């Protein structure tokens, strides 16, 4: 199976640290200005030996990130980083990234025992159904304090009074709050960390295997469905979950799953029509249909008018972007390029 990338790789590193009861540093991008490689909410996990899981830049900021992470792990205290590459001096004497932006980062060591509950919740982020809300202290005496708000639960090691305040902030509408102390102030940033997007491939034909590999590598969760056991068995090892059955039956079984995209690609007109009919009544923001425009029009013409109207605003057909390639791998790449990549 293709290794999962993106957010899933970061979560896997956090899960491994949690399982082994070893420390790991978590870098959280909490604010950006100008042109930056990553935006607020981006995460990077750094092991005690400096190994990184995830990235902040094209490589120019990573050495400093690893150094600071090891410092944070050594001291057990959080570190604030401010990467500013907007000035001309940086192009000559700094990182030389050319991004012309500013990225503000909090590096928080997550330690066994003290941070077990928080680490477990962060490690599970990739497979959640909804966002995880964090209140992160980005400056002040409580720098690096994190409280995760998960429904009514507040997870974090802050003292009870501060945990209650941060949990309330995380559950509110404001994104930046200042909390006053006797003689100082904590700056708190609220981040809504979104889980990895999830796709369902309806059909396990020749494009499905390379498409599943591409999507996993860029951080998607991938399900595949087919009523033909021989085809499904081939792709089962490349996806997170495989579902055997006709399109309508599978979609009915998965009615409660929040897919971000469904790709209809059975190479069978009757099976594709069945899938489209079922998806007309489903709340899926992006439905892609493999095949040329004439085939699309013929299939839509066989649907009831209300089903066509329900599908059209969210139907991409032909699926993908016209990149000009031929063959299953090129078609898979074009489909992946055409999917929405943010929830």
C-alpha cells in the first residue's frame, strides 16, 4: 500500500510516538502573512533525532525547525518561531526562500504521561469526521499551552482555571483572543484543524489503483467499491477500505459517511447510472464521472429531472482536469488534480 502523506503522515508520527510512550515535538503554524508555503493550521511532527514528518517550506526553514524542536524537547518547554522572509536582506543573508512572507509557529513538546490525552486526540485527527478545535497560546507566560475542544470535552494540561477559559475560547466564534493576567497577557489563537479528506471510488477498473495511490500519497482517505470481486480484490490492498456490492447498495450502507468526493468510474453504463441516481440524493459536494461528454449526456438523460437538477451543480464530467495524457495512470492523475483539496 502507498504510504499516506500530508496530514495523515503527521498523524501517523504522533500515533507512533504515543504508542511508544516517547516525546515528539509538534509545530503548529498559527498565523501567516504574504506568500508562504503553508498556512495557518499546518502541522509538522519532529522526532527527538530531528526527523520531520510534514513540512513548512520547500526546505529552507526545516533546518531551523529541527534545531528548535530538539531544543524544545530538551528543555520540555515550548518555543515560538517567527520566519519572516519579506525583506531584501533575507534574500541575500537569510533563508533565501524567495517566498516573501511571514510564518509564525509554536513548537510544543508533547511528553509521555503529561500530554497523553492531547497526543491521542491529535493523532486521531486524520480519521475524524469533523474538525478539532484548538486554543493555542502563542505568546505570553503560558506559551505553548494547548487545549483541544472536542464536543463538550476539554483536553489539555493547562491548570483548571486556564483550561476552562481556553476551552470556552476554542468553542467560540473569535479566532484571536488575549487573556489578561495580573501583570501580563497571553495571546491565544483558535485553530479549526480539519481531518483528511475522504474519497469513494465507485468502480475498481484500471484507473482506480493508480488513483488510490496518488490520493493516499497526498493525504486522502480512500474507499473503493465494486460488485465484481476480481476487480475489487486487485485494488483492496491499495485503499483504506474496500466495499463489495452494487453502487446503490454500497452507497446505502455508507449513508452516514461524509465523503468529500465520489468518483463514478465503473466502465459500465448501468452501474454508473445506478451510482448517479443514488448520489443525487446524497450530500456529497463533489461527484466526478469518468467518460466523455456524450456518455455523460446520455446517462443524465436517463435520470429523472429532479435527480439531474440535484447533481448538476456538483457534477464534474468528464472527471478531472484536461492534462492531455493517455492511459490509466495519466487519467488517474487528471482525476486527482480535479478533486477539491480542502474541506
